[in-house]
C-alpha cells in the first residue's frame, strides 16, 4: 500500500469518532440483481443515512476533528447538494456555526433545505467561480474553516467508514462497486478495503458525460470537464486542478473505472424502487446500473454502494411511468 498520509487506523478512528452522528445503514442482499450479474450482491443503503447520503460521514469526521478555536469561529462550504446538507446538519448537531455558499440560480427549495438544517445560506454568484470567490471572501473576513467536499484526508477517512461496516458484517466480500465523482467516497472505501484485504477489487462508476476522475485517470493528469445535465447530478463537477489527495488515491487503488448511460441510471433507479422499495437518486444508482448491465468484472461476493436518496419525487415518478409502460409494450 503506497503512503497517502492516511491509514486504516485513521479510518477506524474516524468510525469511532462519528458514532454519535451517523446511522449504521442496512445491507440488503439482492437476489434479483445477483441473478443478472452472476455474483452474490450486497447493497449498502446510504440512501437510508441521516440527510439521505453518506456525505455526513466525512462531514462529521472533519468537523469533530477541528480545534476548539476553529469550532468557535465556524465553517463554510460551497454546495447546494448532499455535501452542503451534511455540513449544515453536522454543524448544527455540534453547535458549530455553518455558512453554505449557493449560486443565485440554485432553486429556492434547496436554499430552504440548507437553512432548514440550521446553516446560513450565502446566496451569491452567477456561476461557480463567482460563488467560490464570495465564499473565499467571507471565509477570510470571518476566519471560518473551509470544508472541502472530497479532497481532504478527514473527509476521505470518514467516507471510508462505510466499507468497515460492510466488511465487518460480510468478510466474504471480494468486489466493491462504488459511485465515483471527486473520489472521496471511492478513495476512502478503496483505502479501507485494500488495507483489510488487498485482494478486494474496487470499481468506480461514473456518468457517461463529463466524468472528471474517469478521464483524469486515463490522461494521467487532472483534466477539466464541461458539465452536461445528468440524472446523476450529485456526480457532476471537476476534481480540481490543485487536487492533492483523491486523484492519486483513486489512480493507485481503483482496479476499474466504468461509465453508465442515462438510460441505465434510470433503469437502476426503477429497479431499486420496484424490486427493493428503495428511493434512490441517480448518483446513488450508478453502481446498480453497472451491475445490471454487467459493466465490470465482479467476483463471487459484490458490495454495491447505494450512495444517496435525494431525488425529486416527481422525477422519480416520471421514470417509473416510463419504465412500467415499457414493460407492458
Ligand atoms: C457526493 C456524492 C457521490 C460522489 O462522491 P465523491 O466523493 O465526490 O466521489 C456519490 N453519490 C452521492 C449521492 C453523492 O452525494
């Protein structure tokens, strides 16, 4: 195992630290998916996590690791999605002030959701760059600590705790399939799993268009991507030209990275609702999509990370309607 400033012991410590905040999410065995993919399938249901995604694991580990001085000043981040919700939730649980920077075009319901978790919404900027500039300005003015969504050892260690839970219960797991965007999730899981058993294969799954980590690994350097709308909206975005941790970790430890199409993501969301009565967002369903379409090489016991459930219900209903009418014809 190369040295990444991060060890299995950090991940165990993170798991201990975040116990008061997180839920040990259930693992569901899926005979239906297993039959299609030719492997025993275990679904780790982070859609059932507090704030409906695994992001709370990293956020909790990071915020609980801050010094007293940092805690008393507060934290700031930029995210209208699961990371913003997780930081807001954990901060309010710990009595830490949190500011979440959101672009001017973020829908009002998302702004209210962040505020509902007790954070201050800083609504500013026509685009990502402008929002980031304002966030940096406010961070400096108020002496806040910036909480990165993925490229931070404490965040990576927090996300890796999910693998500890699954492997303690199911030590026979030989393959892990996980969604892949910035690589905090896949990186933490790969570090944990391969430290415990180097023979475990870890497969990262991204959306077809603008898959920054997938393309960067192939290019051997960080590449910028243009964002195309996707059902897996939580996977959009770059990995940062000054990426310090996740690119090297994912490049070294992921055995395979694969892509799935929008139709395959929709099919996987429908499968999760119809077969397992689970509400799963697009990003959370990409691992299941890879499985149902046999996109990678699976062993005999495959853990699939179902990373989140923040999906607009009207959108999910549309997907279901299309899926069910397709079955009839
Ligand atoms: C953030 C997120 C991911 C991707 O995690 P990274 O650490 O950025 O790779 C996957 N699924 C969901 C639901 C997310 O919110």
